[in-house]
């Protein structure tokens, strides 16, 4: 599979490239055209999870965030596949999986962690290297907590592990500001039937750019709507964050790479700082020229750093 990075596909990410225009020339990747990868599926926990894979070697599984699907990782697949078996899957509720809307469903990362566990077992490939972004990073963290035997290394790209901040002085202001600017108004928009407004509000809160959604091409907006189901569920659910704390994750012995975007929000910086305190076997890195988008905003450095970490622990 070559680097077929269609502009529309590449741009659809959880935070949609807030700092993309600020990236340096050396970090740019020029897309090329190729046939679409073969999409496979495996049935776990009552749902078919779709995925793509390429390469041979130790398996690396990429776990995407909200408003994303397996297509998020096209800028990583070819690079990682040179020496590894690169696998990108779509979490439950993401394109092209067929889950229907159910506002009473469990949208917590817990259910995604159960899916990821069974996904690894179904492919019979553990232990694996997990690379997670945002909500996907939270999913990967919980998977590692519950099944360390399945995980060889873990890369956490700014997981929204907000419960880790409950005893941090001043963090309640960060959390309340984020919730009041994102989840709560997005929920109101969903209840009124305005999906577009909900997505626009959420993107503005996560990126800090209130005009971002309005400036996007129609094709990008359409693909985001293909992944709106989880955002709707997260916004309307009563308890979207599992109650984890330092004690519950301190037992993790798996090597962990904690990545923070140089230009990311204070909330994500605070969470990663707590992760550094709680995870004993960790390395930390700041990804330059990137905010919460990480792997999309600076793919060249992202790939180099994560591959070096993985290869160090092969």
C-alpha cells in the first residue's frame, strides 16, 4: 500500500489539523495516488470491526480518536510497514462499522478497551505495540491496564484521562472550562437536532479555533459526519470517563511513551503531566509544530519518534 493520502481523507481527524499551516517544510509529506487498501473485518463483542493492514513483523495497532476512523493513520501505515505489521482499525461506532444510534449505549472507553482486547485475540497477534491518539489513547491505556500480557509497548497521544486531574490544584477550572465549551453545548445541539452545530462547537473547543469547521470543504465535513455517532454518544452519556487514578495505572510495567503536542491545550498538558507521575516505566516527548493533532500535524517527526521507541523495546 503506497502513500495514497487523499486531501479529504487525510484532513478528517479529531482536531482537524489546528497547526497544519504552521508546520515546517521538512515535515510535509506529498501524497501519491494508489488503489485503495483492502478492508478486512473481524467480529468481536457483537459487532464487526473493520481494519486495514500492511507489512510484516511485530504488530503495531493504531487506535484513533473521536470523529475519526482507520483512515486517520494513512501517513503512518507505509512508514511503519517497512519493518512491522501495521494495523489500523475503526473502533465501534466509527466508519465503516454499522452500529446504529442508541443514546443508552455505553460510550465509555471501557467498551472500546474490551473491543481492542478481543480484536487482538481474534487476530492472534499479541503482544502488540499500541499507538493511540486522544480517545483512542485512553482506550489503549485501559487495555494495557486490564491485559498487560497483550501489550509490548504503549504510545499515548494526549488521552482525555480527565479523572487523573481530580486532586490536582487548579485543574477543576481547566476541566470545567473544557466541558462547558465542548460536551455540554454539543449535547444541547444534538438534542435540538443540529448535528453540524454540535461538531462545530466540539472542534472549536478542542482546537481553540472557532472558525475551523466553517472553513472546511464540504467533502471533509461529509466524512466527519460519517463518524458523528460516537461524539453524539459521548455528549449525551452520563458517565463518559472511567474513574481511574494513579494507583490504578501505577502497576503497568509496559514501556510507555507519553507524547504532548507543543501547541496543545493546557488541559492535555496537565493530563500528560499526571501520567508522567503515575506511570513508572515511561518516556516523555514534546512533538514540535503540533497541537492535539500530533500524527497529522507533524507526521515525519511523529513516525520517527514512535518507531525509535518501538524498536528500542523489540
